[in-house]
């Protein structure tokens, strides 16, 4: 019986070895990436420290957004994309069958980073219009995230000895007029967010 030995060409062997090394490298990189992502995972955006205060005529609300600039949103900001943060606020009377809405409003705050000047421009809600320019990112994000002493409703619209529920949620979206940035925003597969509703119940 005759046996024939099949010889694999030298170049083919080198190619197979190189391919195997590439596959091993990719597999290792994926595992390292997954481990790093797990290590740097941050909590989702949330609204905390909701409180209500009043003077002689008006009811005011305070709250704070935490983790409001996850990596995709921060990346968009640093690229010079104008962002609008939305804070939805609802004051209602809880009911057995249906709740009664007393006030429903949205606060808007806008932020844009000037990549040439290295400055952040923060614009406040038109109901209390003002623009602040700062150089530090942390200062800019604090201006967006901390909502203090915002008028909610006149005390005359509230009923004495009534239970009320205040609900707040936050979100971010691209500036509607930023047509030039539309293509850039498409690279962020999970860009933008809306938080859950957070609430406090109080007795007036």
C-alpha cells in the first residue's frame, strides 16, 4: 500500500498561525473590554433631594439630577453639540380612581460647549431668562443639574388639609435647531434618556 504525505506550504502555515493569533487577541480584547465596562459602569440618571418650600404667596420646588451626564451625553457635549435638559414637574391630588392634575410644567436648561474658547454656555428657562458662561465642566453641569427655588403654583390654588403628590423626572435631547449635528448624533446608538418619575407626597 502506498502512502502519500501531504505537505502544507510554508506560507499557508504562517497564515494559519497568524489567523489563530489574531482570533486569540480579539477574544482577549473583548473579554478585557467587557471587564473594563463592568468596572466603570455608573448608576443611571436619577432625580433626588426633592423638597417643597413656600413663602406667603407661592409654592416652590427644589431637586437635583445626579449622573445626568453619562459617557454618551458627555461625549456629545464635548463635541460642541448643544443639549437641552428637560425637567417635567407635575403636582396632583391622588385619587382612588383618577388623579387630579393641579400643575404640569417643564423646565428647560440648555448647555453648549465652545470648543474654540473652551467655555460652557448655560441658558436658563425663558420664564427666568439668563445665560451664564463658565470655564469648568463641573461648574457647568452643576448649573444644569441643581434646580432650586422654582415657582410651582400660587398658594391660593391649593386646598387646605389636602394631600398632594409632586412628581419629577428629567431628560436630555439634542437642540432642535442643531441640524448640522444630526449626522453626528446618529453615531450615539443610545443617545439621550428619560429618567423614571420620582415623587414626594405632602399634606398642605
